[in-house]
């Protein structure tokens, strides 16, 4: 790599295409230091990540690098020498003057003195900040009446399900929407009655996965639903007019002349199907006319087949068009009802923030607001750019264009730069509307400003044995142009990860009748046995420790089991328990994210701050109080203009539930009179909290009871430590909630990790087991297909029996959809394989489905 194309050159802009394990965090943190060293102020650098965890890690990494630079004279000399080289190259290639670089000491000191003002944020937090600061410009209406009302709270997963259900129920009860809703239902009954209302509901909910795509498409093109071209349409009479002579000729050679001639006279097309003259595809039946007769009548049969095929295809396409239109109308009405419910309850969703920000940057009257935003930074760093949606990309493109154009460049100052890190091969969040194509769009944008895209394929994570397997597999089976991955080398030229390891593709497991184990149980049994032997030293797997640069024995925390879905994960847990292998399942709900604990926190928030209507609504809906949605919504409608709205809501609901509301008012008074632990004891007894949550069926009820006891213990412990009032206790609980990520910390550090591949993104493990690889890795959407290109949109494709067999437009759409799904599955597989640093174990169990899977390809690698 030449110095002029070094991505760490702070005077230039780059899109870095960083393969797995190539050090994205290092690239970003080092880039930050170089920018400050070249003259940027830390507050001028906007650093964007996708998760709160990643943002925290990025900030920590930058501060650590600055501290190390401040303390190490050798690092300082290297840092200053590299910056001097970049500066000289820039000065000789550009016309305008730029101040010389800062010293390493000044660079580190500026960063460390700005730790509280560093602009390192998630996309959602950034959009929240901008829409909160400019609610009028972010509004959907010019008068600002539809602006995001502050303060607002983000919906969680459970609340989203409740809102979805409530909005769907309202769809069929509100008189102002009944004409359009009833008309949509009438069309669906005519064209899609077999699904029923539950099927229609799922079709509508499925569309919500594409909500920002549909919204943006409507903004740009006016309509998101794409219709099929029907061509010249025939009536039944016209069909008979085209093929009457041919039908006479064919009927004359059959044994059912009389009923068929009668049907022809009456032009009764359905009678031809009842007499089995036509098969389901509208072709002349091979059972009715066969052999030499068929050969003799081939020209007539061919014409009848062509006309009938075109006619039935038109009927099916027309039915798909009308079904899609009816479902999209229900979707729009449902979305409208969702918005009403969300606004009443003060909720927003992440996509609301993105839409608001899009409006902010595309509203002609928002020039002042966008000018304030754009002048607040000169440099943009974005991590994991492959996870960006088209809506987010359209916002970032505006920001990048302004930065690269140099509009806010000051004389003698460092020119504005853009630095993006991403990898199309790791774009696996299509269900969140991530679009890997945005990296291509970014490269085009940068090239227009004579900027560069830089590939990185040297891994600091995986040994050569792993990377060789990945190279062979993807080059041979997926993409012949797959970039060759190699293990990075240290300053001495030695690999950073020694080539110690192996790849084991285990034979496909079959049912074991002797042990009475199914095929999946047999796969789990092998994994349990294998890990027990590996951890006990029966199968030595020495692990290279990057810190000590020495080999050590394998530990449980070095191992992970990855799966695409958690459908069979209990089988693997059972096998690990049977072999005494400690394990931890990563996607278990966190303690402070459990609904019963969220309810407890919401109650404390409300008692401390009664004006917190969002917390009040959470409590009213919780099992503790169990107030039904209709009564809550009525209370919200009736109390909109009340000054003390929380009391008005309690009074309104108290008309129906006086005892319950009186108890809640009592605790509003007691909240400041009792110690928190005593307050909670009285709440538990008064509302029968434990008895209420104990009614939850099965394991969930047991977990809820255990968590409630743990919550009580935490409250008592915090009270003993000095949190003697609710005002002191609640911040402590909020802090614990931020730090706590999982339901149990027992054995978390020294245990085998079980997790989905999506959860494993960004992690690495010395020993990785990838399971169930013979299962289908993708399934096509049965009803909707997302269409990209010059005219993007959504198309209703229905089920196989509802589609015409031969239609160019529809078949091309279905094929593009299958290709898109398979490509995402291939990217998911890439992410899974590249989590391994030394040892990779691939397993599968016998699968009777014939769907595409990756296991058959592994054996050929």
C-alpha cells in the first residue's frame, strides 16, 4: 500500500472495505488521533457507530490510545514522523496552505482534556439529538402540528407488540376508517379468502419490516406498491372467440363430446375444468387427448394452451394486483392508527427518528437548521457502514457532500474529511433494512470528489488454516473473485496468529435408534462429547494468547457454539449439561430487561415523578394493575387538556376500578414517607405482586418470581448502602440497569457461549462450533418481494398456487428475491466462519428437506 493511499492519511478521505478481523476499531481510533494531530479539534470529529456498546468501546479505545501516546516517547516519535510524511505529501499535491501538524504531546493532551465532549454516538442517538433540537423542521406537516412531541420514549419489543395488536383491533372498530377497511376486506374475500383475517393481519405486519423503505419510496415516487403489467386483457367471450374452431376439433376426438359441446355452446369455461378438459394450468389435459391423436391435433392444442395460459395468467396477475392494493390500504390505515396510539402514549420508534431526520435534511425550509448541524463538525467517521439503510444513507450522503465540498473549510485549517469503514461481506441485518449496496454508492460518491476506496484483507484474528478454508470455500462455491484473506504479520514478519489449528467438518449425524436419539440430538451429543474431551485435555487444543504471545490450555470461555436460529438450542444445552460442560446462552433476556423488572422500575419512576405519564401507562398495563387497553385509551382521550393529567387519569379509571386506583394514590403519598424497601414490601402485599406474576405459565413464571425476589434483595442492599429514599435509590437502579446485560452472571466468564450468528458479530473465539449447517439457510417470503432499481417498491407475490406459471416480470422478481436472500445467507455464513481464530468445527444432522444448504459444499472444500 503506497503512502498516498494510506487510510490513516488525515488529509484525505477514504472508504475502507475491511474484511473480518482486519482491525476496524484500530483504524477508526488511530484515524481520530491522526485527525487531531493534523489540526482538527476533537469536537469537530463526528464519530458514528451502530450500538451503544460499540460507541463506548470506541471512546475507550481513543482515550487509551491518547494516554499511551502521552506516556511513550517512542510512540510519540513514530506518530510525529508519520504525520510529517502525510503533511509533506499533501502540501506538495494541493494549492492551499495547511498548518503543520501538532506534536504528539499536544495531540494526546487535547483529546484527554476533551473526553466529556467527544462526539461519539450511535446513529439513533444522533438522530434523536437532531430531531429533538429541531422538532418543527423534522415534522411531517408544514405547520409543525405533526412534530415529534417532547419528551418522548422509545418503544421496547413488548410495547411494540401491544401497539401493533391494539392498532389492528382499532382498524375494524373506528367508523371513520370503516369504508376503506371494509372495501379492502371485500376485495380480499373475493381474491384471497383462503387466508382469512389472521392471514391478512400477518401480511400487513410483514410489510412493517420494510417501513422506512416504503416510506422513502413514497416520498420519492408517490407510491410504493408495484403492479404487474397485464397486457391486453381478454374476456371469457373473447377467449372462446379466439379458440372456438380449435376446441371443436379437439372435442371431436374425445369421449366426452356432448357435455363439452354443450359447455362450448354456453361458453361456460368452468364446465371445461369440471370435465377435466383443462388441467389447473389451463392446458389441454394429457389424459384426455394422448398419443397419435395428440400429435395430430398439436397445432390446435398449442394455440388453445397459449390463449388459455395468457388468459389465466392475466386473471392471477389481476388478483395479485388487487390483493396487494387491498393489503397496502390496510397497512396504511394500520400505520395511521399506530401513530395515533404512539402519540397518545408519548412513544416513538427508531424509524420515526430516521424519518424525522430525513425530513430535516430534505425540507427546503430547514436550511437554517441543517446549516447549524453541518457547521458543527468538519470530519465524519462511520463504523459498520454496511449496516446502513437507504434512508440513513440518503441523510449521510447530504452530510458527506457538504464536508467534501469544503463549504465550511477555514483558511489554513485541515480540509474536511470522510472516513467510512464497512464490509459488504458482513452485511447481515437485512431484517433491519440494512443495504450492502450503500457501500457501492459511497464509493461512487467519493470517486466524484477524487477520493478512494481501500481494501483491507489482512486478519489479526484468524490463523492461516482458518483463512485458507474460508478462501477455498468462498472462491470455489460462492464468488470466484472473493478477495484472498491472509493472516497479518507483526513487525518481525511473523504471523500475529501462529498457524496452529484445524478445521473439522464432522460427518452428518443420523438418528441413533439404539440410544433412542433423534438426528439433532445425536449432533448435540457429539458436540457435548467433543467439548468435554477438548476441555479435559483428552483432545488437546492449545490456544495462542495474544497478550502473552504464549500457548496455553483451552478454556471454556474460548469456545462458542453458533446457530442461525435458536429453534433447537435446548438440545445443545441438554447435551452440554449431560457432559458437565459449563455454558452460557447469550440471548437470554437481561435481568433489567425482563418485563416484571421493567414494571417495578416504571412504578418507582411514577411514584417519584407522578407527571411521568409514560411510566404511569406502563404500570396501568402491567400484570400488577392489569387495566385493559380500551379503558386506558378512553382515559387518555378524556384527559388531554387536564393540568394534572396523571391525577385525572387515575380519577377517570377509578370510576371503574376505585379500589385499585385508591391504592395507587396511597402509594403516591407513601413514596416520600417510607424507606424504599418498606415501600416495596407494602406494594408487594397490596397488589399481590408475587401471586400475580406466579400465574404466568411454565418456566417464564418461575423466572419472574426469582427475579422479583432478586429485585427485592437489590433494593434492600442499596438501602443498607445509603439509598435511604426513593430519590436516591432510583438513580442507583438505573445505573445497574445500564451495566447489567444478562439475566444471570453465574458462570458467564468461564463458560462455553451459545449464541446466534447475528449476536456473534464483532466477536472472536479460539474454538468455534457451527451447528445445523444442513438446515435451509434461507426461506423466501411467501407474500412480499422488495424491488430495488430505478423504480423501487414492494410487490405482492402471493403463494405458489396464486401465481401464473409463466410470466417474465413475476419470475424475474422472484428470482431476484431468491438471489438477494441467498446472498445474505452467504454473508451470514462468512460472518460465522470468520469468528474462529484457530479451531473450527462444522456439524450437521440428517435433514429430509431438499432445500439449499451449505453442508454439502463443506465436504468439497
